[in-house]
């Protein structure tokens, strides 16, 4: 009999625990001063008895943590229910996940991802075993939060409208701050989940929506993509907790025109309850800090009264208002080196870029545009650039074209971000400001993205052929990264390939085991060097003479464009494909016309370079000046359509992440066809 009673008691205990677990499974939690609470919404007709029974706590405990409930529970009221757990190292705001998920984009590497989030590569590998052997676009990685916190206890300062308390027990507050060795620019990162909105994220992290939008110019009220990452800086000061006489309070900053009555309605409490929390208060004014019982939440947190989509759109439109003006101001800061007695080739190329840019300005002025151009000689000097930026007129610019030097780009990019000015990096490939600064436009696609996109396009255009790599020995290093990436993408696409190694000579006629029975072959040299090209071309031509019906193609590199005059007939004969950021087809009418205009304007031919700097200046000028003229300085936040009609450089700008600048992901496949035409393949 005794055994039966024990069994029944245990059954009731386990049943109660199971029921409580089921009831609390989907409840949101909040940590206050190291103590965890459920956030529970009172149901219709629910009283103290029901809630006490549901959570296994007394009415006195409920009132202790929810003073506003003293007069009874109301439908929809939010209660803080202790979970009997303690959480060390957490602040009173929302809990911050120790990791977040990053979805890999084609062209990203562990290195670039580690730079984006300022975490060591090894810490990513530790969370994602196997990632050191390669990562795949579309897959997700766990990334550790770099944001660090520490706790310190300090005396609570009285609110501006209050006098210091004379009680013996001094109120204490837990203040959470970044570690002193952490830079002030650290962020918390959040991966957007299914159904999340700006409103729900703002409440979860105790941040206002405007701040979230400012920190993430890549998102808008109608553009919250599941799986993308945003950065946040939780305001830990406003979620500070005061502990006094076993009572919990949160602090609230009074806003403009607010009264005790309006605040009581906002929090679903009474004026009397607020006064009890602030015994020394007489009257309130804007920016005063007052205490609110910790169990009270904003009414706007409830589903009945969220901020509306129209209100969020108003915030966004105010933040990024259309700023179309009648005139466009642009500054070009380049090392023209005018004070040097002899101008070197590099300075001459920059001058030619400026000349092409002026031709773009002239073309747009003929269409009715009003454009002011301010040209400055940077003299390849940080001091000179700094001096240029102190000119008051610089703050009126809509666009600044920056020089190639990394330090100069940094100076100008910081100035652009501070003054809402677009900055164009036309010349540097490796500069990393674009990943950190939302105002930077990098017109050259970085190597990692170019290689990844070229490999993808290779598979789509040439993946139906037999793929044969031609590798010189000893191995050349110039295209090692591209070849490794291409082979990896081929393996992922389940496409096989062969490899032929050669020394000073290459004989393809004795490769029957590889070439027999193949009607379509693409040969891929693993180096772009001219000596390798000459050997490969001769070998493939010999093969074609013996097997005239063999359908061959040759795949190559941007460096070969400078060799087109020498190898044009061979490129035609071998159906050659090259990838390149730049290409101006010399036989197209637009290219011929520009050459004639440049000669007429400046009484000289363009410098033979790849790319041609005058065309680079012209294409860049047309794109950016047209965009600003048509859509205003904030054109990048509008629907940016790709520009696919330029002479040498097309533009298709995309952000690297939600807080970065833009990289131009446009490039060409240039196909020299056997019928002696040149196809400039755009996508």
C-alpha cells in the first residue's frame, strides 16, 4: 500500500513536470541580473490561481516580480515568471546567441568570411569541421559572435529630475559593456529567420528600427531575406536593471511631450505604480530616466499593437530620402603628378582616365545634364589628400573618384561615409574598404569572385565538351588559384577532366587514350604566360591538321588580350574563349567612334594598355553620373539595374553583405569564333 502511494505521488510529480515543460516550451525568456524569466501573456479569464498552478509558484512571487499585478491580472498582460535558472554573463536585454549562421556566396573563402566578421579562420573551422578542405556556395557556416561582454557593479546614478536617495541601501545596477581590448566598432550579428520582421528584430534586441536600418543599408522594410545576416549594436544602457529591496525595475528614458499618464498607458500600468517606483519624482521632462516595474513591457510588444508597415516605410524613406538635385557635383582625386618635371606612364594613364571622364560629362551635358567636375592632384601623398578633404566644397560632392593607393582610399572612404558621399574605387583590386564601408563602389570584381564566376560560366558554356588541362613542367604558379577553383567546381558538377603534362614541347598526336572518340574538346592551359601559349597553340594546330573534323576550343585568360594582335588568326582558328573584366571590341562601331572622338578632342591616340584608361573613365562617368542625375545621390538604394551597353566595362553592382559597399560583378567571356567574328558574351 505504501509502495502504491509513492508510485502515485511520483506519477503526479512527473505529470506536473511534463505539463509545465509543455506549457513553457514555446515561451520567450529574458535574463535580468543573471536570473532567467519566462515572458507569459495572461489569457482571458485567467487569475492568480491558474497562473500559480501552471508555473508552480505562489501569488506572492508573481506580485514580487510584477508589482503592477497587485490589483489583479488583466487579459493580455505580460508577466515575468522566474524559471529558477541563473545565467552568468548575460545582460538584462535579449539573450545574444553565441553563434550565428552565414550562407556562403559563390566566390567567398574562409579568409574573406573571417575578415567580414573579424574572427580567426580557425574559430570558424572549429565550429565547422571539414570546412578547411573547402566550402560550397549555398551551404551554411556557424560563425562565433566576436562581441564580448563583461559585468561590473556600479552605484546607480539618480535620474536628472530626482534627488539622491537617503536610504542606507544604495541601489545597484549591472552594467554590461564591451571589453576594453575590444574596438568600439564591434557588432552583434543576427541571421534573419523565417517570418522575422524589422519590428520583431527591434524588440528582440531592444533597438529602434531606424538604427537597424542605418547599420544595414542593404535591407529595407520589404527586403528581409531569410538566411541573410544583419549587424546590430544592442543598447545595453537602456536595458540596465536596478535591484533594490528585493524589487526589480527597468529604466526608461522619457521622450518628447510624454507625461506620466501617457507612459503608464504605454506600459499598461498606472501613474500610482510608476510613482511608487520613483518616490522622489515630482515632474518629468524629455530625456529624464525613470524606473518602471521590470515585469511591465511595452504594449507595442503585443500582437494587438505592433508598429505598422506604413510607419516603418516612413522611417526608411526619411532615412534614405530621394535627393535628386538639378546639378551633380563630382571630384576626381588622382596622382596626376603635375609638379614633377617628367610625367611617368602611370600619371599619363590617370590623365587619360580623366580625359575620358570629361568626354562622358560632355555627352551627358548634350542631353541636358548639369555637372560640375573638380579635379585634384593627390600628388601620391596622404598629406595632400587630407588637405584636399578639408576644402569645405568637398562636402557638397555627390561622387568622389579615389586613387589607387590603399591609404588614400581609406581617407576618402571615411570622408564619404561621414558626409554621405559615394566613393568610387576604380583602380585597386585588393583594397578591402568595400567590405566595410557602405559608400564605396569597387568597379573591378575581386579575384576570388571573378574566378568563381568564370568557373561557373565555363561549366555552362564549355562543360559539355571533353575537358583537358595542359600543364607545363615545372609547374607555373600564375593561375594556380584559378585552376584549383575550376577543378573543384567541375568535381561538384560531376564533370570529369583529364590532364596532360608537358615540358619544352607538347605533342597531342600521341594522346590517343585521352582524345580518341571525342568530337568536342576544350583545352585549358594552366598558365597564362606567353611561352606556354605559344607551345599550346602550336600543338593544338598540329592536332587539327591531322584531325580536321575534331571540334576543339581553347580556354584562356585576360592577359591574352594584349596578345590579340599577334595571335588573332590562331585565336579564331582554335575557337578561343577568354574571360576578362574589360574588353572593347575594336571592330564595333562604338569603339571606333570613341577613338575618333578622343583623337579629335586631344589630338593624340590613346595609350596602348589593358584596360584602356580613357574608355575606363568614359564608361565610369556615364554610369555614375547618369545614375545620380536620374535617381539622386542615394541611387544605390533604388532598384539598380545592370548597365550592359558600355564600350569596355559593364556594371552590375552587388553588396557583399548588408552593411558593405558594392562590387561590380560584371565581366565578359570573349569568344574568337572560327568564322572570324568576336562574340562579347554578357550576362
